[in-house]
């Protein structure tokens, strides 16, 4: 049973210019992306900046117009068939934002921030609401006194916890995490990530985890999709991607993961050089004339790679 | 008992965060000129409004041919005008009228400007386009001239209709300002987050975005208040404000168009002129202090 199914998702942004501000072209931020997420798993979307991973996440969340394609949640079509429609916002899907500094309204107390979804969806008395918020805050490791504080009184990690508390307030099933730790200090990253894994187990959550940090993805995700220029270049289990990368882009990404051991340094540098050469030599074998990836083709049950038609 | 204790704790925590009003107070206390201005303005407003309650308006505007052009002192503190009317009484009622118009116009134009600006900035796209073109249309109109025209053709001429006419041509500046700020704010993640949490556009605009631009609104409205008092006085001076039986600071000032009055009967127009000047300066000073309080970078250390 798939929880989220994305079919041939396309998100184009119009480029306007010329006389009367006509549409003169499209920026294909997401160009035909398909994937499914099973309940309880963590699906990682990886790619460089501008590869369309955040746009994909926001389209699923309903923050971007979907140009084409279908998004099913629990077997139900989320975006109407009409072109350029937004996805229905529903309480089962929630989002955690990249920047904990701007995702919390600076003028609101934590109580109001965390209670916002409750006020929208649940009818609660002031007292119930307060108790619920207190419970949510203690779940993310914050004391009840933080309810009356403002966001700027917290550290980045604490703010991201507030964001998590707000996201789990409605007991969602799917949480979209848009680079949830990229804005955090490295020492805090691990702490927040582990805490997110705990929450996932406790509440049986499904994560769509968007990141560019392969180390973080390796730690968090069960399955991974690698994006480049709005398309998937490779998709598979964590082991498939990290132990047996097939696409040249994935190979280069995996080769770029830093290794702490200084004894391997020379070896690593050589390896990266070799992968880099392979990348520049075979670039045109793996991408078409426009620099886009080909269609995904299954090579095992779990592993799909965008290999060229001719093979 | 326990609940009370936690409440006390909460109150303590609340006090730790300096509120906007507190920051403003600190700023005002540091800036002696602004403090003085604020006290002066509040004092003048209070005096004018209370005294005008006691003062008999009919008595003040009644023509008394036996007391024409009395110099200050004697029966009349500030003398009388060419109709034998008490200048001091006119000054009090006139200041009240001018301030009242100033407040009313600021509030009305602020309200329209804020709503138009925030809606336009938040939604963007076609809504923004349409609203901004309407705004541009109002901007290119020669507003002073049109206010004069409307003032002369309006059938029932009262404080309210005068304020409405002025408002119709004064809401654009604040609308533009608010729009540009709303454009910035809606791009921030918290506005999008609200959307994902199921808040309606209406509640995002007025509950999430608006509180973040209140400081700007307060500052602009204060500075607008000074400008509006000036505009009203200017129009009255030109003879397009209130009729003589409704004195305002501008009507008193307009007596100075008579060269004899200007040269020899200073008591009629000088107090009004000084009051206009000082009031506008005071409001401006307070506004500038507010502006600094709203922007952490400009605050005095």
C-alpha cells in the first residue's frame, strides 16, 4: 500500500518578458518526476541546488502550482485534473521548513505558533489547547515555560523543534522535510536528526526527506531518489545508491562524500579525480542534448537508473 | 495554588521579553526632544478636547459688533477678530477641529491604504496589477485641486464629508508602502507554513503578516498625522476648509490674508500659526522616535 504516489509530476514556472509581459518560455523546475512512498519509510530526495527537489516537495504540499501530473495520497487524487491547479491542503501532510529563523512568525508566541493548526482544524477550549501545546512541546524536549516566549529567544535547534511540534500537532501521517537541518550547526544537526527518527518511530510517521547532504541522507533514509535538472537520474534503496551507483552523476555525488580518515586521503583524491574524468568523458552518454537525464529504467526490483536508450 | 504559581512564572517570563511599547518608551526617554514633544502633544490634545467641551461654541462664533478687533487682555485673553469673536475660544475649538480632522483622515486613509496594500502585496498577480493601476490613477490626479473642487460641490459640508474627500486622495502613499512590505513578508517561510497548517488567506494576511508590519504602520500613520494637520490647515487657509462658523487653525490663519490684520492685529493669526508649527513638529518628533524604536539598527544605544 503506497502512501504517496507521484506520477509524472511537472512544475513549470513561466518566464515573462517582451511586450505586454507575455509568456515567452518556461523554466522546467520539475520535469516528469515519479515516485512512491510506502508508509513508515523515509524517502530521500537528493540533488544539487536548483535540481527541483524543494519544488517537488512544495508541489506535494500544495505550495506550488502543478503544471502536469498527478499526486495521490492514500489512493486519493490530491490535485484536480485541471492544469495548473494546486494540491488540496490536508492535515495528514505537514511540512518542516529549511530555515527555522523565518518559518516561525517572529511576532507570535510559541503557544500561538504551535496552536495555529489546532485552531484551524480542531475545536478546542483554551485550556485544552494549552494542555495540548504543552504536551507537544514536552515531546520535542521543550519546557512549558517556552510557551510564552518568542521565537527569537530560542536557538536554531530549539526553533526547529518548535517547527516539528507544530508539524506533528495534527497527527499527520506524512511529513515533508525540506532540508530540515541545513541551516543548523553541525553539532545540532545530529541531535535534531536523531530526535526526528525517534518521533518517526513513536508516531509511525512517513518522511519525505529533502536534502543535499548525502551523509545526512545516508543516516536518515531508506530509499533515495537522486535529482538533476528537474529529473530523476537514479532511484533505489539506500544500499543500491551508496554501494552500487550506476549513473555517472550519482557516482560523482557518492565519491564526493567526505571521509574523516586522513590515511585514505591520497586514495580518495585519486578516486575523485578518476570519477571526475569519467564524468566529463561520458557526460554525453548519460544526458541528452539539453543536458537532461533519460527515462528511468529498472535494473533490479528496487533500483532504477536513467540510462540512455541505446544502452 | 499551583496554577497561580505557574501563572506568576509565566508573567515573569513575559516581562523578560521587551514588548514594542517598552522599547518605544526606552527610546522616548532617551530622546528628550521626543519626550517633550509627546508630553506637549498629549497635553494640547487633552486641554483642547476638555476645554472645548466646556466652551459654548455658539457663544464663541457669535458676532459681537461692540467688541471688534479687541487687542489681547481685558475681557478676551487673546483679543477678538473683525466680528468681535473671541480668538482664544476659536483657537481652542479650531485646534480641536484640526486635530480631529487629522486623526480622522489618518485613520480612514490608513485603513484603506493598509487593506489595499496588504491584499495587493500578498496576493500579487492580477489582483496586484488591478489594484496598483487604480492606485496609479489616483496618484496622477492633481489631488489638491480635486479636493478643492469636491469641497465646493459637496452638498452637505461637515467634518465627516471633508475627511472623506481628503481621504479619497491621501490613501495611496501608505498603500504603496504596505504593499512593498507585504511583498517581502509573504515570501518568508512563516506565511507559507501557515498555509500548510490550513490557515485561510484572510487569516494569514490579518493575523500573521499584518502584525509583522505594525511598526511600519504606526510610524507612517504618526508621520501622516502631522502631514494631514498641515494639509487641512492649508486648505482652510485657502478658504476651502471650514466655513467661519466652524473655526479651525487654518481659518484663523487665513485672517492674515488681510494686510492690515497681518501687520497690526498679530493676536488673531500668530497663535494659530505657532500652534500649527509646534504641533506638527511635535508629532513629527514622536514619529521619528517611533521610527527609531521600530528599527533596531537606528535605536540609540
